[in-house]
C-alpha cells in the first residue's frame, strides 16, 4: 500500500479528546474513522480478575503476532465463554495449541449463536465441546489462579432468559471471554457525532453528521461486523471523499 505513494503513517497517536478531532477536521479535507471496537464487555461475575482469565480478542491478537507458537502458553483445560466467531476462533486455536479439553459455552440456544452452523461444526471437528443454555455465575480460583467456572442452566420462560436452578462446573486453568465488543470511546459523543447503540451513525457512503467526517467498519452502526464489510465501507467512503 505504501508503494502507491503519498501515504504517511503516524504511529503512537490515539484519539483521546474532541479537540484532536477538531484539529484533524481543520487541517484536512476529510477524516475517515475506522476505529473498530476496541473495548470488550465484562462478565461482571466474581473471579473475573483471576490469573488465567483474559479476553479472547487479546489471546487471538497475541497468537497472530507470535512467530513461534510453541512458546505461546495455553492451559490444559480451557473454557471459552461466548457464541460468536471470536469464541470459535479462540476455542479452536486453544485446541490446536495443545489444550486437552476445550469447552465453548453460550448462554442461549444454538439458533441465536452468531457463529454460523459451519463454524460451529468446524469447532467440533477440531475437538471443541459446545454447550448452550449455560450462563457464568462465578469464576473459581485458588491462590490467585483460575481453577474453574460455575455455570447456571438457562431456559426461556415467557420470552425471558431465566435460571432453572441447576448448575454445572467446568474445571479450567484458562478462561477466555468472547462475549462481544463495543466502541467505548466517549470522545465521539463529546465531538458531536450521532451515535446509535454506541456506534457511529452514517449513510450508505459512510458520511456522518459532522461535515468532512466519514466512518466505516465495526465502529459504524448497523453493520455485520465482518472484515469484508469493513473493506467495502472503506471503498465506498473513499469514492465519496
């Protein structure tokens, strides 16, 4: 891309104030925001801070940047919490890295999992055990390290998800959280950008309500959160710009 010419990369810079965005708008004819979803949701259960518990996106990021995978530690017993593509990726990679048992656990039924049927089958083909209708209630530990996760069985009652009273515990020395991501940047609202569900509102070309500002990718409201869609957003916004 850099061989095209006329492209400058500025590193070690972060959008932290609305004044920064104002300066960008003054100094440039157009600004494109491709921020992704940098903040992960918390489980909000006891034990989440134990050693061995981490976000699946961080695990995958480390995996992608590790040249020698034999140096990347993974637990023998892994529990992945979530039902999307990130959960599937984290679970399968854990098994390929040598985990003996990998449980992928989702709080609702298989029909509402964001991971496709093919991706679920891919996980099972690689030895991942899938569980539905289980919600985490407690992460267990000893001496500061995770030892397991306690789940409560769920059921739909009157259109609402409720605990049945039954519980199950899976032993684990690694717990990967894959329960979704959010934009989580207060600067955007402070700058006056219109948001829906915490994401930036745009038209089909990625135009925002701020003059000269476009947005695309996962930070844009109403999308599918897919790489191919983010690329298309960039193309359409580039044409409009």
